[in-house]
């Protein structure tokens, strides 16, 4: 048992306040949103590039957390006296302290621990190794790809006395990081997967990168690797004597412990021939249930470990047969009756369950939170304790309805008090009793171990999502958010534009993610959009850019803050009910856009009006908008606009007697006018993956991808025309014409007719033939011989960049994004 008073010795820190006595530390906490049981949770205030844990101390304290590790006393909000009865440990570096505590925990276990690193395949090798060894051991493994400076300590913390084996991955992006992970993990076995070019920027040379990664293995008894990766081999040889390695090879059969020959490769499996020379010569043939190169390599690492453990060949084959692909992400899918399904059907251990529940609680409120859960496997705990822990997790994450499937969970149903519950012994029983009407407007996490076949449940839930889909990659969105955040000086606030259905991407899902990532403000165009966000649980401040007077009452009710751009609007706003306070306003100043806003000559009158109504009217911010922020040719004009803004705002601030947030820049402006970020910036199109200046497009990741399917393919003899008005003109040769399930009513502009647009099928471009119709259009797939009905066709996305597509019809990406019709299903992806 580890208590707070043990920490000074472990971390070299100083106790500033002793805190509650004798409480066993049971959770290492880094994120105030993940508090489980507050007593016994130890919070590390870690500072990162865009984040400072010290800021959350008051919130954590209010919610019952009493043990804190800090490294900047001056950044603790308030005096220590504001946290009576809390323990405070002052350390040189909170992250290092977290690692020291995890390293101590690791030292309590004398079991084999695998450390896995390499450029690609770490997570899959880890998951597969766990699948291959689960018959022999009770395994503790990193959840998903928790392999960073904080992920590794949190993973190791999960070790308990029932585990007989640990399998953890470690990933680094710069020099010096691996030594710290090695100290936490202390692996006695290692796997080096391979070496690619990821993170090259953090290292002086590829040699340095491989040597740095290799440091994870300095103390291992045995390192497994593929001899064919020359750089890995050289580095391993330098670090370890041969008897501490176990290698496999396809191309150097005499210089490896295991010689591998690919005997046969078909569409979905690979037959390998294995020869081992020592200690006794033996040969075997195994079938791997995969055909692609990376999967074969990943599986061979696992196979090498099984051979080294001398598992009998027949048993090895049985285990290989059961290897299943690893889903790397948790998918959110739109389902029937306005439900959403979070699909996590590939494994089910306790750590994975907790992570998936975190994702569930992050989703916008949409009726009940439901969990469909199979028996939890490989926990190493007695069943009664295991399900008691599961029940605690469900309570923490406010799950309201549980559907348990499996003999074990059914036996322990008494533990799940206070939530609606149903249990089934088998997945089949659930499916035979499944009536869609039992599920309405709820978010349903489907979490099951592979053997329960929960993908059948997900399929039952999903509306037939064929036809046209807009896929929204939430990870890409966060990447883009962080790209812009990194360009802001500390303290600069960020307003994100979620107008027009979040530029077509789906407003609550995006708003919810932004709320989770703690942006400061949201902005919408109309009051109704703001009301929708509020109704879906968005509590961030929201600015409404174009509020109509008849919506002012509603805005008051929902705490939506209007942009006020004219005297007329201001007078109307002041007429709204006096019963409640008015939400603060945002003053729009017109400095050259000539659209909405007060002009410079209005400032005196405006100042007077603000002064008169000071008792009722609070100003939250003043803003202006540049007319040509994205183009250098307008730089002088933009500078004049900014100068006008800086002339107008001090007068207004003097009139009201306090300072307010001032902001002027959109996505393009953020990059082009770093000296004019003022107090806040307004991020729009950049978040959605389009870099408006066109100069840094590679730094952003595309967020949405519009795709559809081929409904039918016809072979047309020479001389036939295609579609309405016979506009798809006859040609002199035979062609194959495919009909797509998308038309202008879905947002595929009619101007793409007759070869102006192209779509991507099987990674090749195919031109539009004839006119785009209301619900369909036709493409020529003559040069894509494999194309068949049911194939996916990408309208835009990574393979067909939005800026290029927009240019073809003389418009801008903004228009294409926002014109995808609401009848097109949105499918969101998140980790
Ligand atoms: C839409 C909008 C933005 C965001 O513009 P982007 O070019 O999409 O970044 C900023 N400010 C105002 C006033 C807007 O209307």
C-alpha cells in the first residue's frame, strides 16, 4: 500500500501540507474529468505546451480530491490555505514524479514484463501477443496505445498481484525520452517491431533514433526482433550479446534463430515455413490468417515468442487461427431511432472498459447512456470483486441502463444496483429479443470481448447506412485545433466558429469535442443554432452573430450572447424583459468589411448609449472582421482595418469603464498576423482542415470525407449517350458507366456535370459523364477494370482534396463543405 507520506522519499519532493493520513493511493490522476473515487486519487499537476494541470486544482478540490503533486507553487490558484486538509507535495517536475511513483509500483512485481517499441505495429503486436499468450498467463497490458511519457506510467499502475505477465508498449518522439520510459517499465523481455520514418524530426539521424529506442532494452534478458531490419540489427548487436537476443529472418536464414520462408500467399492467408537450428533442428509449417505485409510481420513477432517459449506446434497453430484484427479506434455510428452507437467490440478488459466509458461520457447528452457489456475477461480478479469494480465504473460514468451479456456478468447482476438492467446468457438471446423501439435517442456503448461477436449487435443497431455518408474524423479535428493553438501566445483565448452546422460537419458532435478540449467560446450565426447546442448539453459561452430581435427572449433564456452591430439592434435588445439579467453583448465594429457593424463615426453615440445603459448592459467583447485576411495583396488594407479597430476600442472601453476581450482574426488571419491576435481569435475553416491562405495546407489534416457507393454499372456500346438531355455524349468506343448514389440534392453541385468533376474509385480518378441529376450521377469507369456495384466512390477527402474540387467549379471549400445536405448521414470517428 502506497500512501502520501511515502512520496517525498520516492520523488525527492517536499511535503508542503500533510493531507489526510494513511489513505492508500489507488488512482493516479492527470485529468480532472476522470475522477473516479476522489479519496485515494493522487493528482499530478503537469504542465504541457497547451495545458497546465495547476489550473484545475480548485475544481478537483471541490470534487473531493485531497492529494496533489505540484511543481509550480506560484501557479496554484489561491493560497494553500484555500485547500485545508489537502496534501501538497512540491516536486521539481510533476511528470518525473508520476514516473517515479509508477516505477516504484512496477518494482513490486517479479514477473516477466515485455516492453515493445518500434516505429509501426506496437499496438497490434502488443494486442496479438496478449491474444497468443492469454491461455498461459494472466496479462496486464497497456490500454489501446497508451505508450507516451504519461501513458506508460498509467499503464504500469494497472499491474496487480494476480498478473503473471505484463505487455506494455513505449513510444517516443525525441531524444532522452526512452531512458525515462525504461526506468518506469523495467522490461525483462523486449520486442523491437521495426523502424520507419515517423518522428524523424526529433532526432539528429536515423542511427540516433534507433539507438535511442534501443535504450528500452538495456536490461532485458531477451530481445525479439526481425533480423532483416538492418539498422535494428546493428543497434541490437551493439547493445546486447547474441545470447540475449532471439531473432527471426526471411532473408538471412543462417544468421537468425528462426528462418522464415513464405510458402504460399493467398487473398486472406499466408503459409509460412519455419526452420530452427538450435538447440534441436526442427521444421514446421504454420498458416497465418492474414495476407498483407504488415500483418504478417506483426504476427511473426508473436510467433517467434511462442517458438521461444517452446509451445507445441499444434497449439501454436490453434492460437494463430484465433488471431483477430485489432480495431485501432472506437467508432461512433449513427443508429436507428436517433441513437448513436459507440462500437468497441474487439476486446473487453477492465482498463479498456474504463477508457471506453470515458469516451461515452464525453458524448453530448442525447437521452440515456446505455452500455451493452459482455463478460469482462482477463482481469485476474475474483469475479465478485471484478464486477463490483465494473459497477463502480458504471456509477462514476453515470450509465443509466445496462444490458449484460454472458454467464458471469449475469450471475453478478445483484451488484448493479440503481440502474435499469437486463441480462442475457448469450448474444443470440439478446438478438432474438431485440426490438428497435426499446432504444430511443440514446448513446449506446457496445463493449464486448471478441468471442461474444458483438459486431452482430452493432449491425442490428445501425440504420442501413449505405448510399452517401459524410465521414468526420474527430482526431483530425483535434490535430487542427492544436495546430492553431500552438500558434497563440499563452493566455490568448480561442473562439471557434461552429456556424452552419459546424461548416457542415455536425454541430453538437463538434461543439462537444471543443468543449472537452476547453476552447473558450463558440460562435453560431443564428439563435436557433445556439439553442440546439444548449439543448445538447453545451455549456460554453456562445456568441450569436446574426441574432434577430424576435429571438432575443430565447437568447436570454438560453444564455446566448448576441453580436450587436447597429443602434437599432441595441435598442431592441434593451427592450427585452427586465426580469432576468441580459446576456453580455459583443460589439461588432466595421473597419472595412462593409457588411455589419458600427462605423468609426458611430463611436461617440455608441459610447453614450453604453454609458446610459451600463447597469443592464455588459459588454463581453469587441470585434472586427478583415475583408482580405487570406491574401497578401490586401495586407495594407488589413493593417488599416486593424489600426482602425485599435483606435475605436479604447474610446469604447473608456466609456464603459472596464476592458473587454478584443478580437479580429479568422483562420487565415491567425497565421498571417501573429502580432494582432489581441485577446482572442476566431478559428473557422482551419479547424475543418482547409488552410485558407493555401500556404500551410500540409500541416492540417482533412476532417471530412464525402463518399457514396456505385449503385449499378452498365457497359455501353460505342455511340450511346448518357443521362438527361443526352448530355453524356456518344463516343466511338465501348465504355463502362457507373451510377453513383449522390446528386445535387445531396450537395454535389450540378456544375460538376460533364467531366468537370471527378471522383475516386479504387484509388483511381473517374470523370463525371453527363449531367449531375437530383439524386444520382454517372461516372466513366472504363479505365478501372475492377470497379463493381457496391464500390465506394470518394467525392472529397484525402484522395480528392477539397481545395482542388472547389476550384474546378470556381468556388471556395467553404461552399462545398456547407452545402452537403442534412439528409447525408454523418459518421464520426474518435479514438
Ligand atoms: C466565419 C467567421 C470567422 C471564421 O472564418 P474562417 O475563414 O472560416 O476562419 C471569423 N469571424 C467571423 C465574423 C466569421 O463570420
